[in-house]
């Protein structure tokens, strides 16, 4: 066989595609037919020679010229009445161990060869993959049969496209062109007749836009109002659709994903009830300044204003929990709307943006170009502001540096540590951001969360300068606007936040800096070390001593259950340097912040604004985003039954978080507030809970259920939980209700 193949051979109405190939003698092909192959493709010897052909090409060699890159496509197509199927496996969905095979099967228009077995062997790794196919005529696509257990994801994907008639062919010439580029210079591949271009739909354009914005995980609860989009996503091999069990869970996962990537996470929900279920997470993203894009299905455009099924006015409904609501009512707006949504969500004070998509718009054809992602703009620090800040720090003897959620990015903790060491500054992470500074560092000045212990608060009130670095300064951090006092702080305040609208909104700062806090750190690191910085050392040491005393692993054993402090201390011993820890809202979380020594490289995820139900979905998202790395969730018995059903999502996608449930049979935080506000009054009727056996509940999902009823069981159970790697683990802790928080016992 030489390199020059010539024109494609034909057998009746069937068109054979020829090229530079490895011949096989296992079948008798038509005259002049040679399958394009790198590797070997085998057919059963009794297969009708004119009925079907298969060939395998090395995806790694040609993928760069194919549509969207070497790991992107799963496609199917037809030509002149024949059924031509292309299944392209990428790194995630490959047909072989390498994930680099493109499987192509061609079914003849006239012949009907049923039940034949085809074996494809990749020469690179000699691993056989088997699949059975019943080839039908183009008009009998529904006859295609397959045993899904024998197929790779890519093969199943292509077959689904055949079965549903969702067969595009506009990309077919690109494959031939790619093969031509790969062939030897004197090789002439088969000629083809270019079919009319299938019009691009809005759904396809939206899918491509999501891909262009580097969205690889998309969280949803399916809904008929956006079926067009989920259908189009079938062709986007790089985007994995995560089907969740409740819209709140899907939206919380998107919030967590946005925080882990420092770019907008995305979820898709249906109209009306679907969006309403997701609003708790929108509230979290808005208050926590977390970038997020939510796509919402809407009624058809012809039904606007008729109060059609589940119709709502989302611009009105979402006005107080989103930065922007974009309604896409024209096909040409679709890609531009997505680009704007991502830009707004990630700019200034980050937050959620909603994109509303009528059900009928997805199938609309459009020739609008894909709108590329906007370059991200960062607010820089003015030189004169850096000069003033440096002077204020130099003059201060007892400064405080509070760091918050706008401080993000790889290596930021190291830069912050260098600044603290060189300038001799005490650093405190703020509410539910404990991972931003190493709790073991000698400059750690204590965690500034909700209800700071009195000894620490009394000491920090001696400060003569407060620098809020990437901290929004909410009521929780400011101890109900008492320190600093709003609106006129009782000490000099420098507020650094990347949005001028936020700086000065509540507190009057002495220096207002609408700047990226990381840029401020780097600017200070570029300046000479202050000559008398050592004068602050006693102040830093005093704050650090209070912090270490608070973190000491001391607690009292309780008669009515396990002191959750003991569980938090033991789990802290097992956390990997890159662990993700998530927490639901509730008093149990105070034990995390008091007793777990967070380190740089670890991630903490929660609803900073205090929404219950965030913990479990965020742990699932962390496990999906960071496969193989620890994801540990702390949740109360109340929150566990709000979104704990996302344990099913973890099972569906093969991720294995550890979920620790503190069960004190009550809404503990509310009970504590009752005691504080109405001492001596009963409150059990408003806070008591009747709970299931959470270990048995976990087993029903296919997770491993474990129980801690006594303190002596803690070390063994925790060690066994962390050693379990093949399925999620739920640890049911029978916690004390008397130990209401890490700082307070019931009266």
C-alpha cells in the first residue's frame, strides 16, 4: 500500500472514505477501499463487506485541528443518506486509557447488518474495547442498539446523538481536513461533498460561550424551560453537567466553585419554583461577594405577561440578591449577555448575575459571533495612597491587619506572611475566612469572627490603627458595628476593597483605597522595611499569646453527649495540607474556628452570611473540583436535612467527601439566643428536633455511616473515616446540647 490513495471508492450509493492507512486482512473490503487507521480495526469475518466500516485515528495527532481542540468533541454526522458516526474521546472521556481515540463508524444506506460484533484495538496500549452495534438505515436511526455497559462515554454520547436524530454534519469537512494535514505530503485523502451548513442555534452558541469562559463544571436541576441548552451541551465534551437533587444544592455548589476558582461558578435552574429554590444561595453569593452566574429558564416569549405556567418577573424578584439581571429576548444577544454576566459577576465587588433565557429562544438560529471573555480589570493602588498607608503603619505602635474575602489567589498567604514579618504586623483572618493566614504563625493575632471572646476583644480595642485589607467590614466582623464603631470609628481606619462604592458606604475611613488588596500588599513589600518596626513586637506577641491560649486543646467532658470540641481537635490532626473544609451555619462551627489550626494551602468554604444548607453541597463541589483531595464537611442536624440529599450527587459522580454531623437534637444557635434574650424562659418547643439515625441514613445512599456516641470512640472512628477512600463517609456525632458553642454552656 502506497501513500497515494486517490479518489474515494464507491459501492452503489455508499461512499467509502480512503486515506493513508494500515491495511487489515480480516475483512474483504470493496475494491480500492482501505480504512483510515492508526492502530488496527477488526470486524467479524462474516460481516457483510458492503454494510459497515470502522476506523480509528489517533486523536492526539489530529485533535488540534478539530473544532475545539484535542479534548473537546463528541460528534455525530451523516452524508448523502448514509449514517456516519464520529465519537471523539478527550482526556476525560476517551475510548482508551490514553483518551486519545476517535472512533468512527459508518452504516450503509441500503444494507442492514444486524448484531455484528466489532472489536477495536488501540496499538498504543493494546487494550481491547468491545461494543455491539446494530447498524440501520439513515431512516431507521431508532433501530440502533447498544449495550451501554460496553461503551465508553464518548461512544455512548455519539450513539445518543444517532438515536435522537441530533446529527450535525457541519464539522465533517474539518475532520477530513485534519486528516489531510496529518497525512504524508503526497497522500490524497477522499474527496467529499460538502453538505449545507446546519444553522447554529442559540443553545449551541450559549454552550460555546460557556466553554469559552472556561466553564467545565455546570450545576443544575433539570427543567423543561432550558432543554435546548442541555441538549446542546451534549456536544461540549469539556463541560460536565452535574445534575443535583435540589436547586439550593446546585446553586451552593456554584458558589463554592466560584470561590475555589476566584471566577464565577455557574448553575442552571428552571423558571419559577426552580429559581425560588436557588435564591438562598444567591443571597449568600451577594452578601459574601462571591462571583456567580445563574442561568434561568423562562416561559416562551409569546406568553410574556400572561402569568403563564411558573412565569415570574425576574428583574423585580432578583433585584436585591443579584448585581444584574439580563433578559435575553433576541438571539443575537445570547453570547454577549453571557460575556457581560461573567464580567459583571467578577468585577468590583463580586457577586451573582442572572441571565434569563426564554424557552423558545434556544432553538432559534443565529449567526451572531461568539463574544469572547472580557479581560479582567484589577483596581490598582495609587502611589500617593501607598505612601500615606506606609506612613500610617510606620507611626502606629499597635496596628491591626484584618484580612477578608477579597484577598484571593495562589501564593497570597505567603505574601501576607512576608509583609507581617518584615513590618512586624499582627494579622487576623475575618469571619469564615480562617484559611487566609497560617494559624501557627507567630504574627497570627486571633480569629475575628462572630462573637469574639472577651479577652481578645478587650485587647484589640487597645489598637491605634485598623487596616481592613480585602474585608468588607460587616456587622459580624465589627461585633455588631461596635468595633470599629459605625459610622465614625473610634480609631484610624484604612479600608482597602476593590470597589469604590463599598469603601465608605458604612464606615468613614481615614484612608479609602478602592484597590485590589493583593496589589497593596505587593506595593508595601516593595518599600524599605521600617527602621523601628520592632517596636510593635510586644504588641504582636501579646495578641498571639491570647490566640494560642484560646486554641489550646482543652475542653470539659459533658454528661449529655460528646463535647464537639473533641471531634474538631481530632479531625484537625488528620487534615491534609491541601484539604478543603466546608461548614454549614450553626454554633457547632465555633468549634472549628477555635480548635482547628488552618494552614496555607487549605480551603475553607461556607456561607459567610450564615445560610443553613451550604455545608454538604459545598463539600460535594470541593470534591468534584479537586478530585482525590480531602473534602470534609461540618454540619448540624438541622442543616443536614436541608441539603444533605446532595450526598446522592456525590455518589452519582464518584466523589467521596467526609460529612460530620453534630446532632444535639435542636436548633442550637436559636436555643442559645433564647437563653441570652429571655433568661429562665422555656424554648424547647421552638428549637427541638427529632432526627433519624444519620449513620443508617448515610448507608441508604451507599455512603459509609459511622457513629460517635462517646468521647472514647472519637480517635478510632475519625481515623477509620479518613482511611475510607472508596465512598463518602457520614459520621453521626451525638453532641452535647449543654455545650452550646465553643465559648458558652447552657445555664
